[in-house]
C-alpha cells in the first residue's frame, strides 16, 4: 500500500509539474520568436542610431533571445513613417515602439494598429490624440524647466543685468508633442526670472541648420541685448552657437541643450555651451523593451503615472554643466574621456580634471 501511495503521489506531483510547465509554456508562447518594431523619427539627433536602437535591441535579446527587432528611421518624413509602420505590421510585428515624426498624425497609426491587435508603445514623444498602450520617456516638461532654471541661476550668479536685455528661446519641432512639453517647461522656468524672452522659435524637424538661420536673424535684430539662449536640445543649441560664431560674437552668450550628445558635451568642455541634460537613452530604450515583452506576454506593464490618458513611465532628468560633467558623464561611463577629449578639446578636459 505504501508503494502504491508513493506511486500515486509521484504521479500527482508529475501531473502538477506538467500542468505548471504547460502553463509556463503557454505564457511564454506569445513571446517566443515574436517580432517587435522600433520606429524612430529622424536623424537630426545622433542619439537614435548611437544609443536608443542599440539599447533596445540589447534588452530585448536579454529577455527573448529569439525575438526579432525591426528597426526603421523616418528621416523626419511623416509619409515615410506611415509606410514603415504599415510595413512592420505586414512583417508580423505584434508590438510597435513608436517615436513619431508628427504626434498628431501618429494618432491614426495607433488606432490602425490596435484595430489589428497590435500594441503600440509611445516612445520619447507622446501621442495626445490617441491612447497608446503605454508611454515611456524622460519627463520632458521637467527637462525644459531644468535647463531654463539652470541658465537663469547662472545669469544671476554672473550678475547679468535684467534691464534692456533678454534671452532667445529655441524650441523643438512644432509637430512634436514632446517639444511642446519642453517648451512649456522652459516658459515655467523663465516665468519669474526677471529676464524677458526677446523672441522664440519652433525649429522645423529639430534641424540645427534651421535653428542657426533663425538665431542669425535675431543677432542682427537684438545684437548685444541677447544675454543667453534656451535651446531645447544639443542640436538646436549647436546651431545657435554656430550663428554667434559666424557673426563674430565673442564670447558666445550661455546656451542650453539637452540629450548630452557627444557634440553637446564637447561644446561644454570648450566653454561654448552652458548646459545639457543627461538622459542616457539606453535607460528609456531598455524600459520600452521591458514593456514590449510584458505586452507580448499578455501582462499589464507597471505604470508610475498617466500622461494624455496613457499609462506612463517617466524618468527624471539630470542637468550637466562644466562643474559636474566629469561626475555625471565620465565617472558614470556615459561617455569616456577618450571619446570626449581628442584634438582641440584636450585643454578643456584638462581644466575640468578629465584625463583620457
């Protein structure tokens, strides 16, 4: 009887383990070998090619070794992004991570995908007119406020007069909802500063050349009244700096940035750009990959907040200036001294205590 009991118990345990294994397999089945798409908006910023895409692929492969990632960049063209969106659905993508060229136009893409059972993660730029399945980004409004407040604090430390002077505001693309959030944050950061905004500009497609052209016109218009520029990212900030240099303005007034691109960081090292925002894109990309795998598995991703009626995860930005560049960028291995300090930047690195 003892033998029979043990035998029956063993069979029961085996059955339970098989049920559990079958359950686990069933849960993993939608994920195993799945196709996900990662659609980025433009190449005006180098971050998508250098950080976001590689970071997303690395995390997806950690979580699902045989999952397939389809990557496309729309080159700032709405029609091209729509074609790419259609293409990845045709290729079997079950989750699409979308950083839209045009946040308004992307609403129809979200609805199109969801009607076919495809999940959409809004990435970096929100999609206000449609409820995506999730939104992952840094806190864009907080970014705008932080860079503006950092500039204002610097101007006050330098005792720059408020009378008959002001700042220029170089915003991002008018079709980008994230750019509008950054702009709103900049307005908030400047509101009670005592420094007036001489003029502001929404930069088509975030192109540095568009920012440079506009700033050049403002230099002719306001000349020495310009005591600073709040630029929404490193590309537009770099365009502003180029305009001042072309006009023979020396020293260049302090200019802000965002994204901590290699070019932006080197401009800070050279003393041409005042600040940027450290937001390692790999962090956001990895979070998007985690959400994608959850959605594939039929799980509900954990949201920390809601933005535009969409469950969201927003990361906190860090302001970087020459004072903390070594600690925030080099010591944290976001960029190496070797990458930053070549050629004409060697002397600036030496002053900041950064040794290649």
